[in-house]
C-alpha cells in the first residue's frame, strides 16, 4: 500500500505537527492468535488459502496448529473455544453465566444454578449439587489446586471442600451494612473495579488461608432511587444504596486473614482511627506474608505494608507521595524467588518499572523513560528478564520490550510504527506480534528472542479505496495555546469528502483524567452514521488524558473541567482555520465524564460549541462519589472554588447553543440528580434545552431503548445541522 502523508499548515496561534493520513479498507474480522500450546507451537486463526485462495471472508477462516520452528501448520478440525469446551461439561438445559468459577486446569467448572452451587466436569456432565440452602452463593473462586472453593453468602465468607463435601462458614457478623469478602459499592466501582463483581477476598498460594476485606458501611449515607416502572406498581418501589458523595464519610475497612483449619481471622494491624483506603493485597509465594496497599483519604500518600499472617504485625516496604494524587497499583509482580516485587509507578512522572526487596530498599530502577510503560507482560526470573509493553517516545504506539532486572540490555522486540499486541511463548523463545497503524492495516509476524522477524504469518489485504464507500482518517497534532502540549487528534472525514465544501463537526469524547484513546492503529473504513451523513468527527486527547504522563495529568488536579475545555477549545480554534469546517455547526457528544465535558462545553465553552448531546452526565462534582471525585478535586470543604468553577451548573447562564440531555432514572453510578439539578437551573434561567429520560435504565443501556437513543441522537444532528428531521 502506498503511504500518504499530509502536512497541515500552521494556524494563526496554533502549530500543527506532521500528520499521517491515507486510510484504506480492511476487514473488521480476520486472522488472530488463540493460545500457545508450548514454547514453539500455538493455535491461530488463518485464512484457508488451499480451499479458497485469496478469499478474505469470515467463512474462510480456519483454526490451525502452527509450528514456529518449521512454519508448517496443521488444520484443527472442529475447534471449539474455551467457552464452548466448558459448555460441553454441562447438561443441555444448563448454560454458563456470569456467576461461575473455572478450575485452573479447565477440566471442571462451578456455576450458580437455582441459587445453589453445582459442580460439573467432563466426567460428570450431570453435575453435583454442592449447596442446598436458600441464599445464593456469590463469586465462587477455586483455590490453588482446584479442590476448594471460596464464596460469599449473605455477605459472609464461606469455603467448600470438594474432597469432603463439607461447607465451612468463616465469618459470622455480616448484616445489611457489614460485609466480609464482599465490597461496598464505592470500593467495587472505584478501587477493585467492576470486573471484581464485588468480590473482596484472595486465596493464598498454598490454599490454606484467605485474605478478605471486612467493610462497615454504617458511616456511609444512604442514597435513594425511586423505581417507577409498571412492574413496580402504582406506588413505585424505593431502592437504597450506601453511596458516599464528595466529602462524605467512607466505609470503615480492614484486612483480615482467615485460616481455613481453624476459621480464625488475624487482622492486619492498620490504624482503624485513620481515614484511609485499604485494598489490592498480594501474597508472598510462601503464603507467610501479605502485602497490602494503604492509601490516605487525600489519595496522595501510598504505603505498601507487609503483614505477618499469624500476628497481623507489619512493616512498610514501599512509600510514595505526590503533590497531586496516586492511584492504587494494579500492575505488580511478586517474585517467585521471594526476593521482592516489581511495581509500575509514576514516580518520575512517567510510568516506569521498579524492583524492590522485601526490606523496602530499591534493588533497581528497571526502566527510566520519558514515555509510558503500559504493562508488565512477563517476568523470566531464571533469565532475570522482564518483558513489558510501552508507548515508546511516539506516545501513541504500543511495543513489546525486554530488559534485564538490573535495567541493562534493553531490546525493542517489535519493530516499525504502529500499535503492537505481542504474545510471549511460555519459554520466551518466540513472540507473536499482531500489529497495525493508521496508515497500514498491518498483519501478524513471528519474532524470535533476538527481535528478528522469523516470518510474516499474515498480511492484511489492502483493497482499492473508494471515497464513496469508505471513510478516511487523519491523525494530527494540535498545539495547545500555551505551547506546552501537542495534542493528538483523530479526524474522521465523511464519504465523498470535498475540501472545498463546508462540513459540520462533532467532537466524540470521553475526556476523563488518564483516559486517553488516540492510538496509531488501523481504523475500520466501514462508514459510521456520521460519515454517511456528511459530518466530520474528531476525538482529541487533552493534556490530562495521560498521553503526556504526569506533566499533563497534574494540571487537572483540583480543577476538573478547566483544562479539558481550554484544550478542546484550542482544537476548535484550529478547526476554524480549516477551509472545510463550518464553525456555526460545531457539536460535541459524550457519556458519563464525556457528558460532563459536553455540558461544560455548551456552557463554559459556549464561544466554541454550538450543539451538544450529553448522556448520563456529572453536572456538579459534589454529587459524585468521593473516591473518584476527591482523587482529582480533594474535598468540597478544602477546594470550594474548584468545585464551583468545575460545575456545569455554575456556567448554565452562558448556554446559547442547542443541548440535548439524556439520563436513565435508575442510574446508580452518576445519579439522575445531576440532570435534575442542571435542568432546574436551566429552567429557572429560561434557557431552552432538550431532555429525554430513560425509565428503569442505569449507567448506559442496551436493547430497544438503545436503538431509540441512537435514532434520537441522529435526529438531533439532522434537525440542527441540516434542518432535516428523521421523524
């Protein structure tokens, strides 16, 4: 494929850097890695060139066993995915669901069926019922060795021994406000993550102990949601939740370690009088110690403490402070030789890798880049090597690297430009690199330990570009007006784009701190609704997106909304200099934080945006949960001006454009209270706006209401941009 480059001329006050363009069609499906069998063999999907040479259809994809040494492949007949294989264990009338536990050897599975746990294996498809009481067992987890299960029931912690068939209760004081091994809402949402499904317990490597959080939600105020659908009856139903808003008391949390043989809990001796967050434990390989992360309420002082599982006594092994905030560390590798741990930290303003011993001393700074290490991929302790992914100095790419534990012998394994997702073989002999860039649909390469390409396994086909059928992209850089940051922006042009015509523009954004989304990777040329209807879209990573490390992130501390709008406004200024932009039709849309930015853009940024659709938006940071909000804003008491200036309600009097506000009335994350406060102010100010409520929906939704929402949004743009209603 021919690579095209476009040089954007400087705007009046903004300098735009060199940009790539020249998108070509490519399939949205295709070949891909499945899994490694051993160090030199893998399962991979490829096109069957013998059956249908040159056919790039989904029907022509086959699964093959690929030999990395010889390059030969053998077709795997009737390959079944892991989920399909798990389903093979179950009777025909039983299906897999979200409440299931899969054994490490993938030979058995436990599922929740009729509020009880059932055990299935390939040799026992009929299943064995493990529990038989009324309460549901939640978040079942196999212990190492796959012969024990831990789970919570009515928010107490239990375990089940598969060899004896005995269930043992491990905690005894759960109530509707006290939980053992079950997270509070704010811990699930902001600390442990939604993937935890509220699980707050962790098996020891030897399977003899379980670490768990005990949570007391009594100090946390209740929030009330009114259920008003037909199914809730003429009087409705009231739903309550312990939801700490900015400045509110937190749940009281402590870390326990329960020994299965005695059901005795040893508490880690943290100071319970201190307002702090406790989470993300890591076991030492010998199961004798537990490392726990302890973060102060201001979220700028992090300690790792190493606790003795028998006494609860601990010592500090890591300490980090920042003027702004510190996130919990989710990317930690505990060394199997029990020498310490590797942590990915922003200590030097960019994510880098550090190797600490259990004595708390730094053994080595493994990396020292002015770009982001994005993840620890693998640690080969025998060779004293660390594999990691990182952006490289281009900041918008992703590559695989290898370095020794002492920071020497750095090797960039993946080559060329673009975004690389590389998988390491079990022995580290081979790497499978699936890659693409904005200008190249890419392919799949096999790479050896020295970083040399062994062979090109697959190349995506470059089809003829048809401007009437394919949307085109440009990846550009737009300088902020203070000259400190060159913001990456991805522009999508409509079909049959004519630079001599004027087009409306819509910013499609999320915009939250450390949540940048612009990458140098292939974008599907299949047109979206915007491109089919003559609308240019743009997505921009502002200074606080994480693209620029802590140098950019720290700007947003205590002033959410300020720099997002300032930087996005600089992008509008640049767009106004383009001959193909109609500045009188400048739109913006987003959901959640993106909804907040949209509301701010149409009010505080009313000089730049004319139209916006804001979905399930925060409108005043006093109304959102304290962990997320205080991380960036501190408390309302300590930062009243920041909260005032960062509220879209404060700037509501500046609304001049067309704003559509949408929210689900059962949103338990960003409460519809945000929308109520906003629209009340707009009504009091006699400011016209549009609004749509989605009954019974929470934070985002699907189904028929999602279809309606999409049509409603499309109609908004057509009415206001083209005076052409779809209804």
